[in-house]
C-alpha cells in the first residue's frame, strides 16, 4: 500500500513559481512584500484516528492549534492568523451540550497566548473532523527549511521524545505505565508545547529544521532526503524521561522513542561553531536542547548505541495509510 508521502508525491506535488516554497516542508512560503514572507500550513485531526472520541474537548481545542503552531516553529515563523473548519456530529451541537464551549475555550486560550487571530473557517455536519490552517510571517529569506542541512552539522532535539507515544500505547493497553508517568505522558499527548519562540530564535543559528510529528527517525529522514545528506545518531543521546531511559532495551519503548510520533519537538541541524550560542539559548528559554548526532555525506540514517551497535526499527514513524 502506498504511503501518504507516496500519494502526495504522485498526485499533488507540482512545480510552483520560483518565489514560492510549495509541498515538501512544514509550511509553504509565499512572498508577502519586499521584506516579509508568509508561512502557511494546515493540519487535520480525525476522530478515532488522531484522537479518541471521548477526548476532553478543551484539550482537543488546544491541541488542534498547537500542532499547527509547531509547523510555524519549524519554519522559524511568527504565527499570526488561523482558520478553523469543523465537521461536527449533531450530538455535539445541542444547546445543552458544552462540547463546543469547552473546545473553543481550549483553542482560544492557546491562540491568545500567541496573539493568533481566528479570521475564518467553515462548519458542516458529519463525523467529527477538525482542520486548522495557520498563517505566519517571517523575514524574507530567513525561513528554516528541510533542504539546507550541511555535512558536519550537529543534530539537535528540543525537549524529550517518546512520551506522547507511550501515552497512546497505555491508552490502547499495550503497556501499563506507573500513575505519575501516565499523567506526564498524557499531558505530552493531549497538550503538546509548540516551540514557537525557539524556532524564531534559531533562524540565525540553524541550517535546517523540522517538527517531530511522525517520529524522530521519519522526520529526520525528511531532512536528509530534502538535503541529500546522511546522518548518524546515538540512541543513548536522544533526550527522554528516566522511565524511557531505564527501559530502552524493550522494543516497544525504543519504538516509541525513535518512531512514536506526536512529540511536536524541534529537530534541527546547526554548525559546530554555534554550539555555545544554542546551549545558551536553551538556558535562556528554559528549553532542554540536546545534541544527538551529526549530518554526514551519503544518503542514509544510521542509528547506533554507545557501543556502536546498529539499532533497527519495525518502522521509522507514523503513516496514515500504513500505521
């Protein structure tokens, strides 16, 4: 069965005018003025596919915008405007049902914290689907791109990986998490932190970036493909919780860390001479930033442990048509 990326490549990826960055990055880029570009992205969340039908509506409203803010972060853009399209089952729209009130509160609480204005959208009746389009601004020529990783770049990760995937496995009863770990992981899954300020501050420090939505291995591979480069990362350096670190020998835990998805952290590459500046930035923003490997010449992703042993994965990350 073709992957979602095969479908996009075959049927929808077409040439665009030179001043436009089209399909193949976290956001499209179009020229707004002589000095400003617009970054534009959209994401759809489908009930039963991207979230459980009984997900708290406040958290769902929050997350529906957060995943789009993460795309802006990956481009280094300042988010400005959003559009919201909702397909709603009739049982959620009755006057005695607080679902829409709670959903909109979660959405606007996050939007207001980033001064993002909701400027339009659409509503229709049917199975629950949520689509958000977001538009941001960035100085002309400053957008972080997937296709600019350079040989010898350091590979960096913000925050911790694997928590959201662990929460999902717990909810599906594939694993039982301790109560404290469950609470922390569910927060990562349901209310992710978009690294918007970090992305904007990286525009003069990093060569390339992507947000980790499908899993580290898959999303780093997108950078490598776009940049025509290879990479080597060390699994023992990938930032994670003590629980994940203690259980890395378990295949399911390893899969969650490297290919689980829903992390919405930034993976970015930067030259060695910027190490100190990036470390200082992490301290200033109170965001953990960790070096996990290097960009190389070639065309493959190598994952090793501290003993130099190769790590294999059942799959590299989430795919809507395969996972």
